[in-house]
């Protein structure tokens, strides 16, 4: 193989590898900390058992959303891998992971708190 072909093949391989590493990347503000999903401040993210995975809906609205604030997505947020965006009843956009909408818990006070895990036997720490 001549040098031009080798250089072109190397460039394509690098581009494909870089693109593959972005597939499934967490949205801005979401990361994995100690095996759980957290927001940029390190606060634990949760899922709600009553949300049907893949339905594109959140059943946690009104007072529920006051205690369990949704992990909001910007107007231009795009799905990536296991992360999707749903539209809430009020028209706001929310991140979902593997089809389950994502939430914070108002009683968590500091990064690493997981006091919402198991609340009402319906709330779970979100894990990748």
C-alpha cells in the first residue's frame, strides 16, 4: 500500500474511533460517579418505577416534581446512545436513560447522598 493510502486509512480509522467513543456519551451535566449517575454538582440521579420505560412520558408532575426535580434538557438537546429526551406535560424537556426519565431528590443535601433510593419503594438510584 502506498503512503497516501496508508495515511488516508489511518485518518479514517482515527475519525471512526473518535466518533465511536462519543456514541452513548452522557449528556452535558450528567456523569458517572461511584457507579451511579450524578449531575454536574455530584448529586445523585434517580429513576421512578412508575415511569414506563420507553413511553416518552414522566408520571412525576406537579407536587411530585417539586420533591423530585427532573433532570432538565435544553431546547437543543439531542439523544445520544442510551440517553434520550422526553417532553414533560408542561412542555419542558427532560433527560431519560434507557427510556426512564431522570430526577434529583430535594432531600439529598450534598454530593454522594443517596437518601432517595427506595423512597416509597418506587425510587431507584440510576446506574449505567
